[in-house]
């Protein structure tokens, strides 16, 4: 179960960073699930290239990877939540204020 949690967090990290790249390049698909799939692929590619760069400089260690993840979380923090927001809104969740009311409403909807 711990492995699945790590995989989920790594995917969110990759999707957030990839979403940031997609929005900067202006090639974001209309449908949020398509955008999530494309963003996760780009994010995993960026992770691989960053790990290669760390190895080139001789800092591919636990500390180097932890620093890489922190930088990725700072740069790609918010955009990955948009597909989840779209799913919640389509289930009848409110949209304002997004972090509080929607998740609260979505959790109430999922309990029904």
C-alpha cells in the first residue's frame, strides 16, 4: 500500500510539473483528462532528464533527488488539481472557494 501511495504522489508531482510546461507552451488540450495524461507523461520525462542531469554532476543521491522533488513541487504545485476540480464540478460540487467548499461538497457527495 505504501508503494501505491508513493506512485500516486509521484504521478501528482509529474502531472503538476508537466501541466506547468503545457500551460507555458500553450498546447493544453480542452478535456482535463487528456491534459492530465499528457502532463503526466511530460512530467515523468522531465524527472528522467533531471535525474540524468544530477548523475552528470555527480549529485545523484538521496539528497539530490529530495531537492529535485522539492523544486518540482514548488514549480508545479497548483495546476495538477484542475482535472480533479472538473470531476468534482461535474458531480455537482461548488466551485467557490475551490480548496475548501468543493472538496467538502465532493466528500459529502461521495458518501451518498
